[in-house]
């Protein structure tokens, strides 16, 4: 492990594309700013460990976001074309998603 001493406003460079800057110093914490390309995921270690330990949780979260977007689009189509069948599908999807969310919270 490389250990460096930096003051507020100073930075370190990792490779050619990542910069870590000391933003502020407090009695119990240091705030760091990380500049990295969008394709490089930057997380706190405890978040990264959780994500690695539970790929099912990450996939579930992505699926939930997708379902919410789909429901929004279906609702828009139902309003645009006045389709009762589409409204019924939206209600079914919302009910199913709500059940899944409740099971996940339990």
C-alpha cells in the first residue's frame, strides 16, 4: 500500500484517467473528490463489498427501476390511446411490483 501525505486542495493521480483530491479535512473525517471516467465505478469500500457479495440485489434493483419505467410508459400509452386493457396491465404490474418490494423489505 502506498501512503501519501496531502493537504486540502492537493491531489494524487492514478494512471492517466483518475484524480483524487483532498476536498476538506475535519477532526474525524477527510472528504475526497474522485474524478474518473464514467465507465469506471467509484464506490466506498463497504458499498463495493456489498455489491460484490450480492449480485442478486444489484440485478433486482435494476429490474425494479426497469419495471417502474415500463409502468410509466404503459400509463402514458393508456392515456394517449384510452386503452382500458393497458390500464389493467399497468394496475397488475404495479400490484406485482409492490408485492415484490414488500417481500424484499421483509
